[in-house]
């Protein structure tokens, strides 16, 4: 394996004791949330190839590396830090290479080992084209996506509300305009009605008076006012009125003397 940077003086002995605690002169453990930073060492990338054999040495230079991990103990004993045959026999914090797509993508998982078959994942890091990032946790991803969705939904509702207010104002303005036109139209109709009444009255004054009704024919007796006031029911119940007989019609040819 190519030469790799060594930990600070006295650090290897401190981690070989068991990897517990934080002795003097040892870098502090990395924070839990370091998703806002990125590490890249262009000088190292120009000197060494980035493959599965040297990727952990490159990762150890970043601030994401915990110097108290079991991998550092293997490095101090000149054992490859990703050798699972040795890591499975230890307990504590360790790093494993979970996915590899040389030379562009490497995924490193930080986990806590309590036994040969019992591990608890903690954090995930990935190296993309030489830049090292900490992958966000799933809860943070959901929170960010939900916050973004709520932001866009709230923005959409605000835009819809503003447009509905504009539509309401436009309808109110239309109603006001229609009411004004209606009142104006009504006023015009009243003036026109008065003008027509004035014309008809003037024409009526200019026309001669109506002629008297013609006289009734001779022998015709108009009905009395009392009989005209009677209703149709009273007229049905009363005796039928016998019209006056015309002597000329009633004594016509039907009643003449027949000569034999």
C-alpha cells in the first residue's frame, strides 16, 4: 500500500489502548451534523490514485474522520484499515466501505460494532470525484422536502387568493357599473314617459269631441238598471224573458190561410 499520512505524535499509542476517551493532543471527534462542509485535497489527488486501496487514507485526512475508531488501530499496526477479518473481532466505532464505483464514487459508512454480527449504523459519507461530503440523515431529508412542499403550497394559495380578490373587485366594479347604467336608464325612461304623456294630452285637446251614440231602434226597450245589476246566477234562476213579438214576422206565411 502507498505511503499515507501518519497521525500526530503520540496519537497512535493513545488509540491503541482501546480507542476510548479523548487523550491530550488528540483531535476532537467529528460532529454529528457536518452536512454544511466539504473536504477536498487536490495535492493528494494529484499525487495518489483514488481507488479502493487508498480511499480510506484520503478519507482520514478530512475533518469527518474519528481518530478513535478501530480502523486507526489497524493502521497503527500496519494492517489495512478496511480489513473486515480484523474489524469483526473488535468492538467500538469503525468505518466500512459499503459501495464503490471507481474512481468517481465511494460510500463509507460509520457504525458501532457490539459483536461480530451486531452493528448499529451511525452516519454515511460519500466521496464524489474527490470531494468528501456527509450524507444527510433521512429525517432531515423528509423535513427539508416537507418544508419545501409547504412553502410552495403556501405560495400557491397566496397567489390564488390574490387572484380571487382581483376577480371579486372586478365583479364588484361591474355590478356598480351595471347599477349606474340601470339607474341612468330608468331616469331616461321616466323622462320619455312624461314626454309621451304630454304629447298624447296635447293631441287629445286638439281632436274634436266624440259623437253621441246612435238612438235605439223603434220598439227596442233597453234593460232596466235593476236587471243589469243582477248576476248571471240570478238570471239563470229567473223566468226566461219573452222578447216582444214582431206582428209582421210572427204572422208570416206560415200562419196565412191556405186556399184549397
